[in-house]
C-alpha cells in the first residue's frame, strides 16, 4: 500500500530518547505512513535500539546510515539537511513530515497534521512545539521562551514574514521542495533546515501556514545545563547572518538593539546619565507588551501559570538576547559532541 505520508527523523546519539518517540509513533491513529530513520554517525547504539523496537511494529520503516552514504569525512560535520535529502530520495509519499528523535506527541498527531495540511492547501506547514515541564529556573525560562517563539512564528507566518519555524514539527510537499531545489543553496550550513526552507517557499510565493491545533503539539526536552543551553542558542542564532530576506535581518537587528538599549539603561541610570524613571518605565512597557503577546500561547499550551514569572524571565531574556547575539559572532559551537563551525 502506498503511504499517505513519509515521516523523516534524523538522529545522533539518541539512545535514551528514541524509544519514547517510537512508542508514540506506534500509538498513532493514522497507520498509513512510512518512517524513515536517518542515523547521523551515532555512537550510542541508537539504531540498534530503534531496530529492536520496530521489529515488533507494523510501521513500514527504512533506515539510512549516513556513515555508509557520506563516509568518514562527514563524521564531525552537521549532516541533518544531507540526511533529509537522502531520505526524500527513498520516500514513497509526496507529503513529508519531520520531527526529532527526542520528541513525543499525542496519538492523533500525524492524522491532524495531515488533515490540516490538506485543508489549508499548504505547500509548507509548521505545527506547535513545546518543552516538557522542568523543575528549575533555567528549564522554565526555556519553556516560556519557546512559547514566545511559537507566538511569533504564528504571527510572522500569517503576515508572510519568513523569520521563524521549527523542524521538530514541519510538514511539506516533496514535489515543491524538489522544484525549488530544496537545500541546494544552504546544505553547507550546519543548521536552518526549517528557516531556510520557509524563506525559500515564501520567496517563491508558495502557500505557507501555521497549524494551530492542540492535537498537533510536539513535546521535546529543554537543555538541563547552562552550557548546553548556550551552545544550543548559539546554533540557532548563528544562521541569521546567512538570511537573504532584508526585512527579517532588519527586524532581528532592531530586536537586538532594543534589548541592548534596555540593558545599557542600568549603568546609565546608576551613574545618573539618564533620568531615573526611564529604566523602570521602559522595562515595564516591554514586560506588558511581551506578556500580552505571549499570554494566548500560554493558554493554548495550558501553561498560563508561567505568566507570574514574567518579570524574572524578562530580565533573563534581555541578558540572553544580548549575550547570545554577541557569542554567535564567533561562528563555532559544540553540538551533540561535535565542534561545529558556521
């Protein structure tokens, strides 16, 4: 039977997390999909674990070993886009869904994503992504920060501004991807399998949408350590210098400059260079604006309780934006045990 959808999962060293993903996929209400698993030089037995689980499953599956296809020269490079390209070459369906090996989802996820993709007549769609609840200030900050990104992703896509997307829950039309030459112009860049595709589809005038359906939520895990969080966000921020859309570049620059200005107001206030009222007024206005933007998304994810921590999260966010923006300029980071250069 021809599958209705091909689900692609690229992974590296996910032995601890991939069993939960596969159990979630076995529980899916829609059964007519194929699963393509792409092993990016894993060293922890991820593929052996996945193979063992899928032996007792009815899910049609294909394994791709990047070590066999790319060779040892690619062991210490980021290969996700190369893995997706190889998976597309063997996929049997024209509708492609992506997620990550450290994700889980509800049983109706594939069915609802496919239904909304068809209903909206999309060429590219993004679904909601959240972090699991943490028990520390750092994990709570990541949780609310990702929800803010989800709010901005939905708004910018609706207004045709290709600024944010998340490949942990991304669905697209394969024939359109191939017609636009997919990742041909950016496959050398270590990240951006979502945002570069978004920019490409929008630039070509293709239909892009955000699937605002609670049944389509994908859950993933926050970074548990500060160093892991910093490396992750350097990876996310570093690709922005390769954006071709000038509107997006301008928006990102304005966001950075505003947060830098708010941070600089602290020493300027302490040394009485600016009026005392300017800092608390600016901070309060920013807090209220951000809270009003993110509140509907917090309600959507059933996490409105996080709103009470907004004053602390605002302080953390200002420091985070300024510091990560600066650190991303060095063009290198560590990710999944690999030293990566942008």
